[in-house]
C-alpha cells in the first residue's frame, strides 16, 4: 500500500506571484519539473470574487437532484451545465468518481469560428450564479496568463509565447461538489488521474484530500495555505514540452473521521489552448537525452475529444 506524506516547506512550498518575474519563474518551474504541481500565493483573484462564486456553487448543489438534472446535456461531454454523480471516471477506473459538477466555458459572440466546438453556456435558476461564474472565470484567466508567462520564461521562450494560443482557449471553470461520505463508500472521491488541459488552477484545496503521486511512488498530501492557489501541469503542456514539465497523477482521497461527515467543494479552472492550436513539440525541449516523443502534431480539440472518450464523458 502506498504511503501518504504531508507536503512540507522544503518539498512544495508556496510561491508568491508578486516576486520578481525571474525569481517567481525559477521557483515555480522547480516545483513543476519535480512534482508537476505548485502552490501560488498573492495570485490576484479577489477574495470577494471567490466568496461570491463559492456561495453560488453551494446554492446550486443544494437544489434537488431532479432540478439539477434538467441542466444535464447528454452527449455533450459535460462541456457545459450539470454532470450528475456516477458519470465521470478516471481512465481505466472500475467505478465512477463520487462527485457532481457544473461547467462554465468561454462565452462566444454569435457566428464565432469556434462555436461548433465551444457550445453556449447553460445557466441555472440560481440568483447571482451567472454573474459570479463569469467574474471568477475572468479572474482565473487573468491569473492563468501570468502563470503562463512564468512558464514561458522558464522554458526559455518569449514571455508572451502562450498569449495567442490561449487567448480564445477552450477553457472550462468547474464547480465541484463531493458529498459527505457514506459508511461504506463504493469508490473514491476522485480516482487517480491526470488533467487533460494546459494548466489547472485550483481553489478550495484547503479541505484535506488532494494528493499527488511523486516519482518514488509516494502519495504526497497537498495542503496549501488558506486562499492559496494550487496549480498543476496538464497533459497538453506535458506533450508540448516533451515531458520536461510532467502531468502528474493525482487524486482526491476519501476523508476519515469527522471530515467524512463534511461535503467538499472546490473550483478548478482548466486552462486550454484554442481548439485549432497545433500541439507540436517545442524544439528547445528536444535533446539527445530527451528525444521527441511526439513527432506528429495534434490539434488541441482532437486531443481533447480523444481524452474525453477515455474518461467516459463522450
């Protein structure tokens, strides 16, 4: 059985985004290269924006199941609206995760070139939900742009390298609800998996459960300070960087004791490339010791569809 250790200061320590760009990039890239994860403070997402989004999400998930299910769009891969319990599962997992969630994506004007692959949002009858969701989506996106600048600097690329590929990216905000645990849960809150996207920005990880798998096969419990942002590398960036930046396996484990009686809420923001962006290995990430693993390019949308099928959303 794998052991679980607690993230300590000399392993995964918080990094302030307000540090000088070179220093911030250096410290963040160290954690990304080592763990595929980083913890960021002073991230710029206003506390009131976070509170409004959390309140809206709790109101949504408190609705009766039959009411929420009217906003479940079947066959859409969970891209927008509500996804009930028992649907999403990690790749090759025997059981579905113990969670329900709601997705909000980029709002596009009519006739936009991406409207065929980026559907319109679905809005529940929850006061303030739409406004709160759009506000925190924009805040996540702004912070994500700053993080991508640090990553670009760390990869010896121009600081604005990721700006154009993500400006109209197929990014998704997810409101997540894990209910209190039954006496004998049939599975895990979120089974071991990797994220599909470029980077994930997560708020709400203070509640115990998030764990990453280290290179030595140990599960490391990620416990950020209150209000800090947990950031991890997704498969698209791992592919682009030829695994210089690893997309690390992680999970949300089942709580024990009093924590099992509490629901868990979190807000991950899955930052994506634009659908037609061609993911081709960065030349600077190819070396004799690390030859090109992906000689054939693949568009971000093609890759997304491939992976959504693997996790049973398509």
